[in-house]
C-alpha cells in the first residue's frame, strides 16, 4: 500500500488554519475553533482552498478571538476561535464521511 503524498500548499499560500470543530455555520460563513498551521494568519486573510475537498471555497477571516480577546493575527501553533464570511463555510465540518480535521489554505492581505 502506498501513501498519497500531500502536494503541500499552493503557490502564494501564506495562511493555513486547521479546523478543530465548527461552532456555528450558515449560508454566509462559519465560526470555528482552529489551530494556525502556517502563518501568522491576519485579519482579512482570504481562504480559497479546502485541502481535503475539491469543492471551491471563498472565505475571509473577519474575527479572531485568542483566549476570549480580539486580536489582529494568529501565530503558528496557536489556537483561537475565528469567524469566516463568504462561500463554503458548510464544507468545513466533517460530516460527509470525511474523517479527521479539515485544513483551509489561503493568503494574508497585503500590509
């Protein structure tokens, strides 16, 4: 049995969040507990790829709560509660037979 090799992040990807669990989701976005796996990830980051799915997403990070306090960015290895707005929030929670956590990849806004 051979393992499928993860191709890694797409070009221009400097922001990556691993979804631990989704707290709320609707047609306009989602609120989720996450872990930063590539970053730092800043407010305004745009996520266009859900690594475990072929379906497109277009989510913008609009809020980061780190230990209950709003912050402008999240450093690698840190966890937080984030709010994302846009298309694809319903794809973040495993529930379609996908095991494990989901990872979203994208790019930070220009400084």
